[in-house]
């Protein structure tokens, strides 16, 4: 995947994530985090717990959001070097 393709995909996912989060739809936001994480190579993926209880979705989002965003930055750096 090229840097431009990755950026376009992640930008759409970030927009959807922020929209869901702003509406308080944390289960949907968590699903988007899972999808964002899956776009990363295996060595950069954040090990995520399963979200078994929808009541814990907000804390799940808060716990993993920064880690996934950091991994995205790392992958972008990797793509720029190729």
C-alpha cells in the first residue's frame, strides 16, 4: 500500500472514529479502532483486548486510541522511507 492510499484510508477511518466518539457511540468507535489497527503491519499492531461488555466501550476507546495513533505515525514514517 502506498503512503497516499494509507493516508486516504486512515483519514476516512479517523473521521468516522471522531464522529462516533463525539456522538458518544463508543461501541462504534471501538470497532473503528479495531479496523484501524488491522490496517497496520503485524509488527506495529497494538494488542487489543476483546470488547465483551459494551458498557466498557468508552474506557476501551480511551485506553487504546493513543497507542493506535502512535502506531499509525510509525507506519507512515516507514512508508515515507520506501
